[in-house]
């Protein structure tokens, strides 16, 4: 199985760099609480808005 980006990075950075990379992965991989709390109708509306923005 191929290595993940974080696993490849770990082989070439300091322990402090590994910690910073792990923190970044947690931050980027966790949606904000307000987004997680949206009801399905609001998520659908958000999806429509984002789709339109990306299409322009």
C-alpha cells in the first residue's frame, strides 16, 4: 500500500515538524462545529450555492 502524504513527510522532517503536520491534518480534516450542526435543508442550500460559485 502506498504511503500517505503525512507518512512520506514524516521521513524527512523533525519531530516538531511531524507534530505541526499532524495538527494541520486534524484542523483541515475537521469541519467547523457550525457546519456540522446544519440541518439537511441548509446543507442542500449550501451545496447549491457552492456549486454555483465553482461553476463561474
